[in-house]
C-alpha cells in the first residue's frame, strides 16, 4: 500500500521519510532530528484495529519529539473506529465497512434470516471458531492482493485449501508448492 502511495504522490521527492515500522532505530533517529511533524501509518485494511494498535504501541516507543499520528487506510470496519478512538488516533479512509453491509454479520438486514443462517452455518462448519473470519467480523472486502482474515471461510477457503477451496483465498491459505 505504501509503495502505491509513494509512487502516485511522489513522496520521496517531496522530502517525506518512509520508514518501516519495524525499524525503531531509524524511526528514533529521524524523529529526533525533525523534533516535530506527523507520523502517518499506512495500511490497506483495518478490521478490529487490534493489529494496528499493537504495531503502534511498538512504534510509539521509538518516536522522539512532538508528532501527530494518523492512520491512512482505504477501508476499515466500524469496529476499528471505536478502538482507534480510544487510542486517540485520527484516521482517513475511503470506506467504512459497516456491520449492516456484511450479509453474514448478525446485524445485517441484507439476507433473509433463513439464508443468512444457512451461510453462517456453512462458514462455521468449515471452522467453528473462525468460520466467519477473525472476531466474527464477516467482512465482504477483498483487496487487490489478498482477502483479509476477517473474510468468512466460504469466501476465502481454509488453510491449504484442503477442506474448502475459496474463490478469493488469502495468499497464506494457499497450499505450499513442492
């Protein structure tokens, strides 16, 4: 995601510092030199916000000075909004994926109850704990390069695509060649 943004907006030519969140030493050095500015986290999707908050907790230890923090993400779920708010993070997104927009989510009115129950049963039959995706989010977002782990298994399939082959498998769910 960052590479797409970097190239489309010419970020390197404009003097932005692009630092991987795992490189705490470089982040510490650059923020110490700048003393103030903004740290912009870039991701392609935020479901619960848990993964982002974990990364931010690590990154925040390396920031020196007065820096505002922002999350730039094309799509996030409404569950993430609440978590980001508790952390004091402003976010910019093109789409909020609401519970009502997810046909298999218990709060969605899109499908009639019988159809929804059948699809939910199929998903949970593939895996009783994560059949509807991580935290039961039942998202219906498939990104250009991957399906989030919050996508129901009837859409993405399961690990190694052994018991159920998905139409939009995660790259990490595909069988290992060889």
